C-alpha cells in the first residue's frame, strides 16, 4: 500500500514539474493561465453579471434616444437611417435583433415625444452602466480606485459620449462594408464586376471591414475605459482577438436562439434568455480581454494598487463557557427512581380493584 501511495505522489510531482516547465517554455500558455487567475481573483464573473444586467436596463433608452436624434438629423434621408438600423440589427443574434428593430422603429415614430426627458433618462442609465464597466475593467488591473462622486459622474458621462461616437463610427464602417459600393466600383473600374468570383470577394471584404471596425472599437474600449493611462497600441492585439471572439459569439447566439425558440417555453422566454445570455457573454469577453491586457508584460507599469480599504472586520473573541448544574446528578437519578416506584405502586393498586 505504501508503494502505491509513493508512486501516486511521484506521478503528481512529475506532472507538477512538467506543467511548470511548460509555463516557462510556452509564454502564451503562461499568459493564458495568468489571465484566468487574474479574472477569477478579481471577481470577473460577478462584474460580468452586474455589467450585463445594467446594460440590458440601459440598452432600450439609449437606442431609443440615439435613433430619435438620428431621425431628426436625417429626416430627409430615411434610407440612411434604414442602413444604420440594419447594421445595428445585424450585429445582434436571431430574435434579439428583431426585438431591437421594433424598439428602433418605435423611437423613430415617436421621436418628438422622446425629447429631453428621454435623453436625461438615457444619460442617467448610461452613466450607471459605464461606471460599472469602468470599475470592473479597472479591477482586472489589480484593484479598485477611490473616485470623487461628482467628478466621476462627469468623466463617466464624457466617456459614455465618446463610446457612443466610437460605436456610431463602427456602425458607419460596418454599413459601408456591407453595402460594398466602393469595392463594387473598384471591380467595375477593373472590369471584373461580372466575374464569377466577384460576389465572394464582396462577402469577404464585408467580413474584413466588419472585423476591422470591431477591432478598432474594442481597442478603444480596452484603452479608454479602465481607469489607467493605457496606451492605445498596447490594446490592439487583445482588441483583434476580442473582435473575432465577438463575431463567433454573435453567430453562435443566433444558432442558440433558433434552437430555443422551437420549443413552447422558448416562444415566451427564448428572446429574453437570449438577450441575457448574449449580454453576459459579451461582458465576460470584455473582462477577459482586459485581464489579458493587464497580465501582458508590456502593461506591467500600469497595474493598480487597490485603494478601496474596506478595513478589518470587528475582532471575534471565542470564550468557552462551562455551566455547572448545582443539582447533583446522583440526586436527580434517585428522585427519578423514587417517582417511578410510586407510580408503579399506584398503577398496581388500581389494577387489583
């Protein structure tokens, strides 16, 4: 038996040494494991759940106000609004895109009633959401930062506005890529527009443009949302991986929703569950990408020391308490025996009668 235990210990020690050696030799494996350790240690799942929940609450008013403003600005160009709307809907999987399309149409139709009240509501919900995103992404760099309550609202509002502009630019690039008008003109100029491979080139170009636009957007998010002065160049590699992962999740989300909506329960709850799952996965992708950036050796100077001191808890003192019964245990037993004898005598007497 002892030999078996020694053999098992030897195998475990060998596997541990091999794993440590692989981490030293394969830097990508060491970086990947460091990312997972940082994500778990800094409560990544908790932040992802909070970000996705607040994001779902903020999504509807933000989209309504954005398209209400666009309807005012582009009142004489409804085809441009339709192109932007189609670009937004295509970025969302399955029935989720249909629901968002209905919200957008409602906002465009009632753009005069959305007004300042809707803009203020979108600003408040957006500030709350962006604050949670920034805190979660900052914690991936090692800790939390103390922020002034008033100044942080102003900076979060400015960051939220910049994020909206970046998102609008991304949608414009995606729309341009999906139309393929520029590339089609180039093919016409080259005399290759009637070639059999022309449609494949247009589709490939649309995918490349979409991923490139998402790459720039995610690089902007990873460099500007954390409360650290992170250079934009340091986030471009993680931004590209994030853009590709987002495209994969988006396509898998469409497959998931189509399968779920086939059941009776899915008809009622499928779109809601799809929105929640998609938002949660997107939040996790962003936080994992942030953890990847935070554990990259080039970003070592930008680590955060936790400034939120929760303070030690109140000391707990454990004192054993021994209570001694003043009544002797022998006396109690003797009294119980006497009562039993009396009860037995009374019962016997009643039986004789």
